[in-house]
């Protein structure tokens, strides 16, 4: 029997080391009949394996629910034992936030909950939180040739993707994935289950659509859908951007066109790496209409269309999936070793354009690692993303002046990421931001950068919506049960 002093020391050690609470959380989950992974089992190794191999963390336990009641019980156990809890759906968090972003969290592995059903009358899709984008797209197309706007990677989980934005090759025409959420069933920090929609718990619904990981675990989504087009055209354009001057000049022409003239049916991005720079895209229409839509900007850029291919909706999805399998379900162990950063910016002043173009040529093209930059045509006058009212959701970047969404990605195929590699992307991003004020840029949590502090991350992810989000966090999760190193801090509300 522990004497009071020894008991106090043991309690302090348990508080300092969340992994010391493993026996208590295991007992609680067992008593509640919540399915779990057994430590050191193949299932545990798969579910605890991070997408970003640079950031492995050890959970205190891994719950594997198959029902909303299982999720509810897991959240209740975490609160009782005093450990943080995080949902993990696709497991593609760049910062391993699905694993807690640090050791000792309860992971709620959702990928066994992946059912997708379409109501043929309302055309509303009910989607479980562990469904992956390729599975959602496949089932909606098979059940009714329906779709909603989302990203291109088939293994990415629908939950994290859509709760924090969800940009893809239909977003310029149809908006973000979160814009298609009609309602959710969510488990809150007090382990209650509630519904949220425009008319039911509307404040929670607002917060979930942009900052969802901070407020609960979604047990079920209801998505609006649109009729999948019968004909779309994929394409690419090789850009003649050989030196810094041609990059800056071409980028300036492109951003002027995106701001006012880019047709809504056109969805497009720049893909740059050490050996090429291209426009890639998807057009809602045939190749002849695409040529007409693109000709004004092609003439200005001195470029031409290539590799145009007319197809149906699912073939177009597969074109940009870069995966031999589209309908991905259940445990899935894609993994890379990388560092990544993001930006969302308005049009870039000429001085910034020249500086970032200089870096592109002088530093990026000499980097022998497998880096790339993706610059999505995000906003502008005709974009569905930025034509949503600014207060409709907690997603911060709705002003049409936001033109570009960037993903900076630097990876190695073998071994560890080099300790001197981080400055490559850090310096490039700093060149962008040093020439802009805070109303002209932010960052996108779906490409989370764990190098930032909590205070930095809150500000750049949520901008003007942060004060309201802090108040709601204080109301709905005052003990910060749903927490990770960049989660919203209610104590500073």
C-alpha cells in the first residue's frame, strides 16, 4: 500500500507521462466493450504507423470503433482517465495529429467505419467518418452517378479533409468539401452525441466546417451531392519558365487572369519541381470548349495545351489520383518521409514575384531531393471557394482577393530527412510572407506544419475567425480533451 507521499509521487509521474495511464485506459475501454488494437499486434503497428515517417508517436491506446456508441464510450474513458483524445480517419495528417502529435494520446481509429449510402430521393449521401475519398467517389458514382467537391488522393480520409477545407479539381466550380456538408452527428467532449446543421446547433456547425478537429469526433456526415458530369477534359500545359524573369513575368500575367477572367468551369494548378513546370487541370466540358476557354491566357504565356483527354467523372478522378487503386477501404499504410508547408495568398506584388522566382531558380532547382510546389488557382471573381459569405463557415479564406493555395513539399525516398533540409522550405515561404501583410496571407491546416508554435498556428490557420473559435472551444471543450500541439487554446479566449 502506497503511503501518501509515495502516492503523490506516483500520481505526479502519471501526469507527467501519459503512457503511464495505459492500464487505466485499457481497463476502461475493455469494460465499455470498445474494440481496441492490442499493443505490438499487426493492427497496432499499422494504425500507429504515421504517414509522415519523420513524426512517429506512441499512443497510450488505440480504440477501433464500429459504432457511434463506441466513439462515445472511448471519449468518456479518455475524460475519466485524463488523457487527450484524437480521431484518426485516413491518417494523412502531415504533422501526425491523428496520432496526437505527441506521445500518450488515445487514438480513435475510424477507418473501419467507412460505409457510404446515397438517398435516391434527396440525393444526400450519408458517409461514415473513416471513409476514404476514393471509396466515397466510387460508391456515389455507382449508386447514382453523383459526386461532391473534394480532393484527388484516394487514400485520404473524408473526415479530416472536409472538416478543415477540402480543396480539389472541382473546387473552382463547386467549392470546398466542407461547403457540401449538410449535417453531422458528432460526439462532444462531454461524451454526448448531438446533430449539427444550419438549423440545429448552428454555432457548432459553423466551427466544425473549418476547425473540426478541435470540437469533437464526427460519427456520421451528411453531404449534399451534384450530378457527376458525363464529360470532362483533363489537360496539361508546359510553361516556358526557364529563368527567374520568365517565371515572374508569366506568374504576373496568370494572376491577373485568375483574379478576373478565369472561367468557373476551369480547375487548374501549377506543378513545379526540379525538372519541369506545368499547368495541370480539369475542365467541365469538351476539349474544344477547353481550348476556347484557355486561349486568352495561353497566348499571354506563350504556351499551348497538351495531353488533353476527354473522359467521364471517375476516369478523370483516376487521372490525378496517382494510385493504381481508387476504391480504398480499411487499414492502409501509405507512408513518406518529408517536410511540408502551406500558404494561401492574395495576388503577389511584383517585388515578391521576383524574389520568390529568384529563389525558385537559384535554390529550388538545385535541390536534388524530390521536392515539388503546387499552386492551386484558388480564388478570384469566378471561384466558388471565395464566393461563399465570409461568416458562413470557420474556414478563413473566403475573400475573392485570395488567389492561390500553395503546397510546398520536400521528401526523401531513403533514410532520414536531413536536419539541414528544413531551411529550404522555411526560407522560400518567408520570402513570400515578408512582402505581404497579414490580411494577404495565411496557411492551410490540411498541410499542417508542426514547426509552428500553437499561437502561430492558431493565427495563420484561422485569422479573423480565431476569437469566435476560442470562445466556442471554451464553451464546448474547456478541459482541452480534443487536443494536439496546434489545437485551439481556450485559455486565451
